[in-house]
């Protein structure tokens, strides 16, 4: 009897239980899914500009505003897109100052780029957009 019991013990195949390993893999998978940062690219929907790195305005700067209606304003007067270049040239002749554009969130990008181009043509080396802290 003894030999048959030894034979039976030797013939059993030992297998590793993989269920704990699968549990660990699923837990890691859930962890990575939850901690992944999803980037939502929006090219159309734009809200009021905000920036965490916004800095205080310099005391001496040229502030030009573009309203929702598309009016380009400087010192409370509507100067239009074509008026940006002469105004900036006149102010930069006195002292070098940065140009800061305060743009409404509904202004078309085409108009913003036109104003930026006029400022650049006037000799402005620093053109910035005003933002709001979140």
C-alpha cells in the first residue's frame, strides 16, 4: 500500500493559482484609468480668457480694448482697426511700452489678429493679451 500512495503523490501536477495575479492586474488597470488625465481639445468653444500665470499690468502700457461689437477702443475712443497703427506709433515715439490687448470673449479671431498685425507694424515688440484669473 505504501508504494501506491507515493506513486499517487508524485503523479499530481502542481499548478499556481492565477486568480490573485488577475486581481492585481485589474486593480492596476483601474488605477491607471482613474488617474489618467484626459485632454479635451476644443478649437471652437472659447470662454472668457483665464490664466493662472497672469501677471499685474505694467504701470506704463498701451491698453487697447476690442468690444463684443467689434469696436477697437483706446482711451475711451473708437479708433478702429486702421487707427491702431498711428496711435501706437505716436505713443512708442515717446517711450517704449508694451501693448496689452483686452479682448472680449466673443470677438472673432480674425479681428484680433488684424489688431495684433497693426500693433506689430507700428513697431510694438511686446504684444500681450489681458486675461482674468480663474
